[in-house]
C-alpha cells in the first residue's frame, strides 16, 4: 500500500550526508526505546531513571523535527538551513541536560538558577515551534493560551482565578517536574513507542494488507461487501495506528474508491471510512495508546481496560455494520464481483501468519503478565520472524527492518511532540489549580441532575478534542472533566471511558471533523457533507457512553456487586437496542421507513437502553419494535405479491 502524499510531503527530501544523519536520528529513537524497555543497560550495572530516558527521547525528537521538517512551505526541502541546525542543537541539548543531570536536578530542585530558567524557556519555545511544524498553528494557539494562563492565573476573574506562582517556578516546573512535561514524554517513549513499533512492523511487512484481504474475502460476497470490508479492515488497522486521520489516509485510498464503484455515494463512502477509522481508536487490544494512559490514571492493569472496552467497541461496530448493510439495500448495492475478490486459498494461507502474532501478544500480556511496553517489543520481534516467511518479504527483509525503524521514528516525532505539548497543558492545569476550578464549574451542572452534567461534559470533551489527536485530547479531558463526574458518583472507569469516547468522536463531529477532512480529497466530496453523514453513521459513539455511565456492567466490571446474569442481561438488551436504533437512523428496513415508525423505533430503543426504567418499559420497548418490524415485513410481502400479480398481468 502506497503512502499518502499528505504524509510524505511533511518531511524534507535530503540527500548525501544530511540524509544519512536524519536517518540515523530516526533509527536511534526506536533503537533506544527497544534497549531501554528490554533493560539492556541493567546488564552493565547502569541504572537509568525514567525521567532521564524521557529527556533523552525529547532531545532526539526535537533534534529530528528541526532537521527533517521545514519551517514553511517555501523553506528549502533539500538542504537544512543554519537556523534549523541551531534549533536542532538546542533541542538536543535541552533533552541531554535532563538525561545527564536529572539525579542532581532532583536533589536540588528548589534551587532555581538563571541558566536553568533560560533553558526551560528555550525548550518550551522549541516544543511550540515543533508543534507548529508538525500540526499547524491551531494547536500552538491552544497550548500558548494555557501557558499564558499560567502567568496570569492569579488575576483572572471568577472560577478561572488560579494559584499564583512566579515565572521562574512555573518554567522550572513545566520543564523538569516529573508530573508535567516528562510524565507524558515517558509514556510516549515506552508504551506508545512499543505499539507504534508493532504497528509499523505489521504495516511494513504486509500485515495490514493481510487484514484488508481477510476483510474483503469475508464480506465481499455479501450485499454492501466493500463497505463491510472497509469497516472490518479499518477497525483492525485503526486499532494499531490509533490515529483516525492517518488511518483514513492509509486505508481510505483503497476502500473509498472501491465503495464508490460499488454504488455508495461519495459522502457515504468517505463517512463509512471515517467512522470505521475513528472506531479503531476505541477498539481493543491496542486502542492507540490511550488504553495505557487510562490504566495508569486509574491505577489498574492494562488488561482491565481492554476487557472494559470490548462491549462498547462491539456495539459501535454493530451499529455501523447494520447501517452499512441497510444503505446497501436502500441503494440496491450488489456484492463485489467474484473476479475482484482476493483468492480465498491465498488469503487463508496468509491469515495463519497473523494469528500466531496476536496469540503471542495476548499470551505475554495476559498469561505472563508482562508490561504492555515489553509485550509490544516482543510481539514486534515475533512479527518480523513470522511475516518474513512470505517469500516477497524475505527477499529484502533487512531493508524492510530499516524501513520499520525509520517509519517508527517518524511516527514517534508526532507522538513525542503532541504529548510534550499535552504535558505542558497538564502541568499548567496542575500548578495553577485550574483543573479543580473547572471541576467545580462543570459540577455545578450536577444540580440539574446527572444527565445535565453528562451532556455538559460531553460538549466540553468534543470541543477540547477538536483538532487534537485522541491521545492528547484524552490527556487533557481526563484531568479537567473526569473528577467532576466521579464527584457526582460515576464509576471512575466509566468516567474515563465517557470522556475518551467523546474526545475521540470529535474526529467525525462537524465543524472540525479531522477524519472527514482527511477523507474529503480521496472521495472528492465536501468535508462538511461527509461530517454530517458520519455523525449519523457513528450515532452509537454518542449514545454508548451514556449507557455505560448508567449501567457500568457492560464495561465488564470486576466489582463483586456485578454478577454474570446482570452483565449478560445488560449486553443482550444493549445489543437489541443498538440494532433497533440503527434501523431508525438508517430510515430503512425492507423499504423506506416513515417518520412515525422511525420515532417509534427510537422510543423503543430508549426504553430498552435504560435499565432504571424498569422491566415493564423494557418489555414495552421490545413490543413496540416488534410491531414495527412485523408491519414492515407484512408490507414487504404484500408488495412482493402485488409485483408478481402485476408481472403476470403484463405477460398475459
């Protein structure tokens, strides 16, 4: 699968020794990660603090960003200018200062020297410039606003009035404190890195192509096959990449044209891809890297988070699958022609290459109980061994391994910069007490009931998530919104999943809807039209979070208060409601549904979804839906009978 021009054009096209230096930096980032995670230095009696490694990682990332990414579109793309050499060197020095001197810094943390403050300010400015080059000016404005707030917090009115701190203390805290910049950088450099390495290994060794071939082979022979294959393939690859925009660019270049050729409209094709790719971030076992952050925030194991994510992710895709199928019927879309399907024998043969890799990953994580970072690195090694059994891969395996390291390094630049920026925001929130103040503001909505608080929190999460990668959005809303929900009695794990879902759904929520903007040039359609279509297709992403807040048993809670019967009952009722609501949103069953019938189906799904309404209303919801479905079935049979009679009359 070829890389998108949008992804390629971001980096310089260097030549000669400059290209070699750039490549060495990219390779050194993942190589350092592998050595650190596998405790390589412990064999030599060298103890490295996690903050030291985070500093090392930051230095490499900043150095690589300024060497590899031009300042503007007009800047040279073949030669590194002198000012980028200077910024690269300063970024490297800022990271190495932490890597070398952090034990001493920790011992003398309260001793703030002018040189340290100057270095702190320089590093923060370099992070902002790196953020601008990687993601554009909009995110810089957001981070700069938070940084500015840190300086003026004591003078702000009302709930925004924060704790006072000197400029020196603020800069020192943001740069060197373990709970600010370095905390999220360490997460990026370990757990995030390990699974990005794993994902790049699969993608570079044709594992992603195998996923797509399996999906097309399984579903291509059915109605709406291309769209169903897109849903499965994008969910699989999206869970690995953890980035809806990158996933749309990666898989959408193949799936969107295929869906358009089969009969879906441009907006529908792009929306299906956008919704499927966005859901990949919500899908276990990898979930991008948010699963690891959530586990750390909750103080639970990674396995608990993965278990909790299963049912919500399944409901999300069940809804999308049903709507895709019904739209195929609505548009009279046929299955993929047999000659366009991948050879089943070849696909099955390749599928067995994927199975042992994920079995090994699950074994290391859940049976051996290894850390996610260690499991990710081990699984990457196994993937190289297993996927190199393919003849075309084995021929140039060493070149591909170098490609894996370089592509991982490039991806880590994005992750490193965005989490460094998020770390600055989290640091400002912590030192000024802004988080506590905003919790009080959001909690005030609680006086109108839990539902009002949830709606307010959902809006805040979507707004904060717009234009941000899911991992950065979650890092911020977990600090700002979750405490307010927990204070009103929401289970902590449900609160974290609630904000994560809505921060992620911002990728398909107009007016920003980054995943839809990424799909627009591929589909040759308006991103806003795609966004509104995607909002309908992804409707369950907005509803499921409310469901598991009111009924957290669908998160497969390990609480002793939840028994197996209640969990199974909740899952069955939720699945039933999801199916009914999907039909209502699609507006089609055997034929177009009238608005009164759609309203009845929405009402019945609401009765089924809310357990506190009681068994009577749950049953009433089932009866209402059954009546609508029976009426539609009878209507279909009558239409078919009338069509047969009409055809006979025409023949006679």
